[in-house]
């Protein structure tokens, strides 16, 4: 069994801040938004991303 990764290792090399990624995942899972809805919400908050970015 492999050793659990630290938060720094999990988010290493990501384009967006850890907080933004966690927020998108939380909203996507909790409120059943579509990926395109998430893109629109992030655009309203000043972030430019594609729905495929959240999917990854």
C-alpha cells in the first residue's frame, strides 16, 4: 500500500490555487452543477477556465 500524499503533493503543478480547485469540486458535488455552470460561476468571479479544466 502506498503512502498517502500530502496536500502540497496533490496540488503540485496545478494552474489554479488549491482553494479554487477545492471550491469548484465542493460546489460540483454538493449542488449537482454541470461543468459549464461551474465555468460560468468562476467567470463571474474573475477566473477564466474551460469546462475540461474542471473535469480534469
